C-alpha cells in the first residue's frame, strides 16, 4: 500500500472522532441566538431573523456532525446531533399557522430533548446534562407559552435556551482547548 493510500485509509478510520466540539459549538451558537431573540432583549428582532443561522449552523452543521459521530461509533452523540440538526432545519423552514401548531411542534421536540437528557444523565458530563436538561425545559416552556398564548413564558424559555446555549458553547470550548488555558483552569464539573 502506498503512503498516500495509508494516510487516506487512516483518515477514513478517524474521521468524525472529533466532531463533538463542532456539534456543541453549532448547538450552542444556535440556542444562544434563538434564545436571545426570543427574550426580546435585542430590539427589532424576531424568530424569523434567526432562520438562516438555524438552517445552516443549527441544522446542516449539526446534522453533518451527527453523521460523523455515527461513523466514529458514537450512537448517543450521533443521535443527539442528527436529531437536533433535523429540529433546526424544520424550525427554519416551517411557518406556524396557529399557536397550537407551534405548541405541538415544541412539545414533540421536547420529547427528543428529554430523551437526550435521560440518555446522557448516567454517563454524560455535567455540562452536557445541563445543555440537554435546560433545552428540554426551554422547549416545554415554549410549548406551554404557545398553547396558553403567553409571551412571558416565551421570554422565560428564551432565557433558559440562551443559558443552555452558553453551556453548550462552554463545553465545546473546554473540549477543544482542554480545561487549561495558560494560567487559567476552566471548571468542567
């Protein structure tokens, strides 16, 4: 086997082994943007303003990271990223016709987030558990807010999603750089 073939073969075996940080960055940035827009803290913005970010970063990037994680043998992270990628693609493409339709949408995706929370509860890091747990809470609050026609609950859900996004970004940052950045040691528990 030539040297080039050996390198290509080695790449095919390890491709995807490091897709976790990319997935958590994509999830974190999308949750942070969507959450902050939902809070109303950034004036003159709406959920529609995040459609492109939700599609490309939250959807396509997460879905690809999920496929790479599956290829690397991580069914748990592959399922999380693939499923959440599908969520963001669907969210970016849908136009809700009623508050009840939006509530149902959030309820169904909350079930996925709850499954991810339960799956990572016993063997995931505290940061990852926090990401999925807070995302579950945010989706439930968005669902209840839509069913009850309560913009206040939608704003609370936005803050919870933004915190989940920050945790996801932080988990990716720690994963990429290790928990030591010069003299600074980042907590990971």
